[in-house]
């Protein structure tokens, strides 16, 4: 279990999903899947590139209106089906290197997702809390509806 962290630069978001953790884990490494749900409001589209291996990099360009927000990172840990950790950097983190850890715990027939985002600039906590909460909601909807590869 994850120990609580009292640090002001740590954000934790949890969500219970009604699908097996293998499906949840796979959705985090599949670019077509990521493009469907890695889009917090008001993002309307995302272009995703992934090299899903430890040391591999990813690039997610979220689009809304006429603007693009690029997110980049490197995979630090990939332990199917329970753990994924990666760096996360964008204008939304003031281009500072942050670390996201996604832990997946079996919970009955579903999966508890515990997403921990560390090293966030204090002024960016609320926007990331809203963003990750919306992203996990969209992941839930996609997996529950079985729409992993629909546009």
C-alpha cells in the first residue's frame, strides 16, 4: 500500500474502475487508447507517441481550440499489471521534471487506481488535480464502454 506523503508538492488521485487491472494497465501504454482518454477538459484531441519500455519516452500533444500543449516524459518503471512510473514535463509543470506513479490494485472484480504526481509546483496543484481526476473519469468511461480504439 502507498504510504501517505505530507509534502505539499504531492498530489494523489484515486478511482475504482470496474475492469481487471490488466486492461487498465494496457490502456496506459497503448497510444490509440491514450489518445482517447488522456484529454482533460477542455482538450478535444490528443496525439500520442510511446516507446513503452523502461527508459523509453512518450510524447502527448493535447489540443484544444487553436492551442497545443505538449507533455513529454520517460518511463521509469513498468511492472505489469500493477505499477507504472514516468517523468512528466510540460508548460503545465513550468517545464520542471515531475514524476507520476500509477499503482493498480485488484479490488473485487475491478481495479483501484492510485495516481501519485510528485514534484508539482504549488501553483499547479489544483489544475493537475482537476486534470487527472477528469482523465481517470474518461479512462473509466472508455474501459467500461469497451471503446479502446474508437475515434
